[in-house]
């Protein structure tokens, strides 16, 4: 059956990772698109990983808190990097996914985690992987209450029409109601290799791709803004699937 959006026009935005300039560019394009093509029920969904690695995580959160003033039209999803921040606030010594595969037993402040860049954006300098607790108290003091509330209120997923929006993906062998948080914000395999009909099309980020990939059963929209590429915005309306670019809408058909 063709995908549907229940009378909404959906703008889905991939992993931002502290790239405020890219975020404001995409938001400008959305405003222009709505001016050119007004719609009574627009919804914007941000797929998580708002922070880390990029230059202005704090600026991104300030921006998104302002966007969230209209909660009926905006959804913010929980990403694994957002989880890392909350974990650091509770215990600075806990590694990423302490119960996960050995490869993930690294710390948020490790260069792969990107947490040091986030701390710097809040004015906390000198954080190191070797002594992760040293700057925890300073970061707790620097993090505004509104920012902490933002992170704690992030949603794990959104079902809208025949789409599921989630940060990383799902376990293809488990019903949606039985998915764990770890599945939803950390998943790669076996989800990425699955050609299973999930009963909905999964729109996700988390795993960077060079260009948006529409596989039919899933659409990957993390196009690596923080790695020097660009932030993608997928537009879904009725049965249409498009990309919103600086030059307008471009088709995004399944492969």
C-alpha cells in the first residue's frame, strides 16, 4: 500500500551534531517552502543527535527550544549522543553503552564521542578522556535548566501515517511495542541489511550516508553534516517523497 501522512506535510531532519549554520539553513528552506506552498498541517520532526563533534551544540539547543514553542507541530527525537550527555551528568566515569559490544566501551569524551566539543560550546574547556570527572561539576553548573529539560523530554519515536520516525532504526525481529531504547537509538545491524516489510516505512538517521537513501522499507537521512557534507530534510506529503534543497524540492524515489 502506498505511504500516507494522515493529512500532514512532514519535514524530517537528520543528525545535526552541533552544526547550527546547517540547521538554520534548513529551517530557512522550510519557511520558504511553506510560504510557496502553504499547508494547514505541517509537522517538523528532528531525528536526534543534536550535539557533539560540531562547533555549536549549545546554539543548536537554544534554537530548538525556540522551535519547540509549538509542540503540536514539532517533535524532537532522542539520539544516542543525547543519551551520552545525560549519562555523563549522572556519572562521568560510565563509558558509552557499558553493557554493549566491546567496541562501544569508550567514553563520551573520547574523540569518537565528541562530548568535549559540546562542553566547549557551554564554556567548559579542558575536558579530557583521561580524566572525565574533572569537568563534570562545571558542566552541570553551565547547563541551563531549560537545556536539561529539553534532553529529558526527547521522544523515542513517532508514528505518523504509514511512517515511523526514529533516531537509529528498529530490531526487525521484534514488535514495535517491544523495542528497547537501545534498539531505537543505537541500532545498525540487522536493521540496515533487512529487506523486511515492517508494516511502516522507517525514517532514521544515526548511520551517515553520502546522500539520502530510500530503500522502500526505510529511508536514511543522516548525510553527515558534521563531516563537511550537509544536513538533509526529507519532505513527505500524502504519497510524495521529496528532498528539500536550497533549490527547492527534488524527488526522492525508492531505489
